[in-house]
C-alpha cells in the first residue's frame, strides 16, 4: 500500500479548514493502518481541551489522554484536533464529553482497545476525572500510565 493510497481520501489534511460548529458536525477521518501486523499503542494528549457547562455556559477545561491499539485504522490527527476543538462552544457535562469522544473514536476505528482519561480542572472546588475504556488493557503491549497525577493544584 503506497502513501498516496493511504492519504487519498482525506479532505482536511493539507487544506484550510474551519472549526466545526459542534462535535456532531465535525468530520473525523481515518487512514488504513500501514502496520496492521504489529500490535502497538498510540497516544494523543490534549492538555487544553475546552467545553462549556450546559447549565451556566461557563468554560470547562480538561487534560485529555487518549490511548488506543489500532486494528485496521488510524485516526487522522488534524481531524481529531478539529473534532476536539469543536467542543469549545458545546455545552455538555464532563462525563458526556469524555465518554462521547471515546465512543466516537471506537465507532470510527474499531480499535483492538481504547481508553480515554478526562482530567477536568475544578469548578466549585471539585475536579472531576472521567475514564472510559473498551475492556481490560492488553497484556502484550506496553501501555504507559497516563501520567496525570490526582488533583493537587494540577498544572
């Protein structure tokens, strides 16, 4: 499989794009995994994720860490960045944002395994950390700790 074949269907990479108005309007793109015979982990970290409180409209901030073991597909990183950015004007609770992102990636990629940690900064003095994964962590692939300590003035 040539690189041209892998990237031929992408619509956002290499071109000017607008931030989607909402997560449901965002287009997540994928490419064939060029190493499908190897089990390996991929990590995306979004330390400046933002959404809105659905009740007050005030901004909420999180440090997201997404780990997955690809099967046949990889998520295209620019489309993921645009998708995550689309939450900045989207009102939803922390739990909904975190789990929705994980489930959308699972639906798109059908990975061998996926987990997302949403480490939300405090509102009203209480941080909320939300975790979603598709099953037990595989024993045959090194998956590092997400590296975000419990809240103690995180930053």
